[in-house]
């Protein structure tokens, strides 16, 4: 039922109510039928299910397999390390998801308020959950609206609806029917649950409660949003599946071929079968990048700490990487791109024009041009707002528009030396406010402010050079032209007039024969740092879309000022477009959406995701919550509502778009560090697997034993890979385009590099092994074991070179390399070598490994760099 279209008699009839409200008997009956006025919180997710879901990943499956195998071959330390990694990841993931489900609790709190309601023709106070449809309630300034209502009568009423509609200014309301079709923002005779009365009082009849309210509909939208995997989770899962298949195939092949060779040489023995099985199983465990989950967790956790320093609080750990991959930011206007503070930019009279500098509500700022004192004085005195300083911050009470007028007067050092006698408050029909005042000479004046058209209708004269002259048609055209010029720039324009009088009490009829003085134009200005941040996003290949509940011209002007270009589409226009045409407009450079409702925001996000964009959504209001939860990454601003915060992945501790850009840079850096770790782990594993694989094919002895494979995998690979988590980022990281969603976790060039170096390392290792195998098998195994350690340490620096990171910039990395080298020397030159079945190497052997192996390996890398430049188009993703 569209109650905003109906008159009060029709509403009373439809709702079985009356001017006196409901009786207690009818109210109780309605309560039984309708239920409590509460948001229903339905959650099918239990703590147990959330915990179990942390293990649904192929990488995790492989690690569980590695634990079982490690226990079977009595490698208990390895098993314990892997188990600890699994527990760490599952605990962190559990608490992230469990806390993320609090958004509905925040919604529920919004409707838990007390309200004044008429029952049996008496005004009583009642818990809002017992309110029913047909109840008549009374609200005053500061009260929260407990349900959706149709206004019966109002006095000086203004309502703050920014949390629901996104409109930055308090909205004046009416009680008369609206006959045409309008969206929520323009239903001026309605009150909506969760909004707040900022001025005046109202009597209204409840037309919707609980889940049928607009806030209830938003709740349904939030609960209907399915959780999606982050890009990193998808890529790691795909990566895990490929690793699992490869490991199984290689292990089966190695086991089969090695056993056949052993059988042909020595016949069947149980010992030979177990030895071959042990190597095959160890090879399978060695092929798994065991340290990968720990590397990812640590990299993300370090990113969270860095982001906190940049005023961004992370609620969902995996979202850190997602933000770095996003290629579209859908941002709210008010409070994110703008300061959410009305500021007078210009003043105008028929004689002169002047402009104001300064920031926010601070009453200091440069004024350019010759000011008109009377213009600013009328704005200061015809005003019910107040300006005050608290904890070294300038704050306001009352209407932000009126507060802006106080600030403009204060900047000009104008003070109020008059006494107010009477007032005619602003209303949406007259669009005027007048005050009757007396100055220090006991002279009386009427000061009036309001919409330009209405002021001109009430004015007969204009102030020119301090003297009233007849307001001619030519003067009116000049005034209207200037008003239109300001409006085209999305400035809110107010006109000011006055007249002398002798009356003692104001009446509406006194608002005539006024002397027109001039205009003041104001706007909610962009944040100073936003323009530069928008430039950075463009350079980084990220598209910024403004989605706001504010007016089209306002959104368009702000967009132009900060650098968001493209077409503008309103919520009303969205409703007339089918999905195909909306999608076409969205993909065809429509970057500003104005006067939208929550369903529109969510629709826009889903259409972008449908076209494989990774979407970050920012917002602060209740109306933003569904889109925040639906987006790949939701970013709530710190001054926003609890609902927005609970539905988000990030919370900006300072309401600035520039913090989002900092977070994107951090996300990209984290992704790079995870890629470095995967490259190191995978390249080392490729080398180890190929050495065993090729040795079996060529009928050679096994170059590495099971214990040596496990040592390399857990110690030599693991420490440097973990140190990559704190690696600094390349200075050019924000000059690159976002990674495409359908690309693998490793770019083509990086994958080719690790495969190429893995093959080269395997060939060099096998040549060394073959040369010394003739002399002594244990010596040959010791040499190839040490060569692989050297090879993987060289890989650390080659990989960092590919990412453009300074050579000496990570002390943790150097420490991990030192740690790996020291451990290697300990097992080589202490009695531990007996446990590992290796022997101490002579200096000549070490020199051979360093020079022959190292030089050939580095030379191979230089050859790769040459060919990668020659065929750079091939390596493009």
C-alpha cells in the first residue's frame, strides 16, 4: 500500500484506526496478528559449521594428507609443525566469520527504543517493540522513529534521513498526500524506521512495522546475500587442486618405475618395496608447499597491522588481499568524498560578489571581494543553529545549512547585537523563515531568508549601494541568472531580505514588501585530499563510481570537481531500465548514480560482479549495508552507523577516501609478497621433484633420501618464504593495472621463470650427482643436497629482483637465510650427519658447488631475462 498517496480518512479506514489512535484491546489483537515490532534475526550458521568450513580447501586437504604420511614414516616433528599451521589458520578464520555475523544484531538495536503512543486517547510511553500498525505516535527533536509512519500533523519538522537515503541535509516534511509516484527520498509525508527527528514535532500513524518497514527490507537484503570466496581463496583453491593431481600422478609414476627397476635388478624384497614407497611418499610431501598457509596468514596479519597505522581497521583478514585486487570502487558521496559539512562558498549582491575560504565549521577563512555586512547579518540572526568549540574542534547544533550561515558571518567578524522578539519558522510550503528583531537603538526589523523564487515574490525593492530601490524585472532577471549559475554548480542557494517595521508580533502577512539584499551559496565540499586520491586510482587502473542518495546536480558537480567523469543515472531512471540496458549503461561510462535506494546499490554491485569486476563498496549508512555485504569488499567509514560497520570488511578510522587508496596499495603489496613466497616454495619443489623423477627415468640411484627431502621442504624453503611476508613493496606498485580476476595466482612470466629455473637447477644437480656417484653414492647425495640448498637461497634474490625490491631492504630475510645456512652447516659438520646419512664435504667440493652450480644458475637467469624482453608480448597476462 502506497500510503503517501492516500488522504488521512483513507488511511484510518484501511488500518482500522482513528484520529484518537487505537484502544488497548485492538492494539493487543493487532499485536497477536502482526507480531512484535522487531527485526527478525535468522541465522542458519552455527559455530561448529563455521569452524568446520575452515578446512574446506584443497591445500588444507593436502596438508592433512601430509600429516598422516609424516606420522606413518615417524617424522613426528614435521607432523606437529603442519598441525600447528592448520590450527592457526582455522582459529583465525573461525573468529573472522563468527564476528562478521553481527550485522543483524546491530539492525535489531536500531528499533529497540521507547515511544510515545496514543492508546485509549491517552498519550503513554511504550517499548517500541509493542507498537502495531494503526498506532498513532508523537515524536519530538532527538527521538528515533520506531516504525514506518504516515504524517498526520507536524510543527517545524525536520528529519535526518542520511542513514537511510544518503541525503546529507535534514529533510522538511509535509502532511498532505503526494499523488505522483515517488521513491523513498521524495516521500515527504512519510517517516521511516531508524531515522531521527532533528527539529520540531510530529504526530503520525504507523503503517508498517518490523520486517515490513524499509529497514526490515534492508535486513532481508543482507540475509539474502551469499558469501563469496575472495579472489585469493579461489586462486589458492584452484592451485591446491592442480598441486594435488600433479603430486598423486608423479608419486604413482615414481613408485611404479622405481619398484620395477629394483625388481629387475634384485628381485622382490619387502625392504626394497618399503624403501621405494618411502621415497615416493616423501616426494609427495616434498611437492606440497607446506609453509604456504602460514605464509598467507602471516602476510595478511602483517598487512592488518600496517593498515591500522594508515587508519583502516580490518574485520576480515582475507579481504586485505581482495582490496589490492579490486578494479572498481563504488563510493558514497556524503562523508567519504565530501566533508559532510555545509560551507558557504560565495556571497552576492547587485553591487558586489565575494567568496569565502576556510575549512568546515571553523569560523576563520580568507574572504575575497567586498562583503555586504547586512547580507551576512541576516543569515546570522535569522537562524536557530549554534556554533561552539569542544575539545579544540568546532561543532554545531541544529541545521547544517543554518550553521554554515553563522560561520560565514563569523568569518567577516559580524556578531549579533539584536534581540529577537518573534519568529515564523521555515516550512516546506512557504520555503521561508522570518524573525522580528530589535537593535540596540530600539529599531525593529523583519529579517527573512528562503528560496530565491519565494523571496522575490515577497520583495518590492532591492538594496543598491545601501539604499532601497524599486525591484524591476531587469533586477529580477539578474538575480535569477546568478541563482541559476550557482545552482548549476550544485550550490545550495538562499536569498535574504529585510524591512523596517513597528509591529510587536509576526504574522505570515508581514512577509511582504521586503527589500531584497542578496544571495549566499553553499555546498558540502569535497575533502581536499580526495582529488589527488582519485588521480592515483586512475593511474592504478581502478574505476571510481559515485553512488549517492543526494540530488543529481549535486552529485554531478562534486564528481566534476574531484575528477569522477562520465554519465549520471538517477534511481528513478534505474527503475525504468531492464537489467540488460542497465548493464549496458553501467559498462558504458556511467560513473555517477544519484537519488538511489538500497536495492539500486545492491543491483549495481551485482551487475559489476557479473561482469567479472572485483568491487569495493564504501558507505556509512543503514542504506549502504546490503551493498557493503554483497560487494567483494565492504568499506565502512568510521563515523557511519553500526549496521554499516558490522556488514563491512574494513572500517576507515578517518572518513577519508585517501585511506582507501592507502589500503589498496597495502593489499597489492601483500598479494605480491604472497606471490613471492609461492614462487620460492613451488620452484624449490619443482627442482626436488624433477631430480627424483629424472633419476628414476634414467635408472640412476636416488639422489635424495626421504629425510633430506623433508629437511629441504620444511627448513630451507620455509624460513625465507615466511620472511617474504614482511618484504617491502615496490615503489611502482600503484602504477600497475589491477590483476584480472581470471588470471592464475602466478602470472605467466613468473610461472615460466620458476619452471625454467627448476629445470635448469635439476639438470645441474643431476650432472653433479652423476659425476660423483661413480666415486661414492653418499658423497654424491651430500653434494646434490647442498647444491639444492644453494639453489633455493639464490632463488630468494632472483624472485625479489623480479618484483623490483631493494636488495638490502629486508633484515628478516637476511636473517632467515643466515638461519638456513647455519642449520645446514650444523647437520653437515656435526654428528647429526649420521642421522641424515651424509658426510662432511671438503673445501674443493664446496667450491665446486658454489662456482659450478651458482655461476651456471645465475647465467641461466640472465639468459631468461634476455628472452623475456625479446618475447615480452608472450608473457603478458
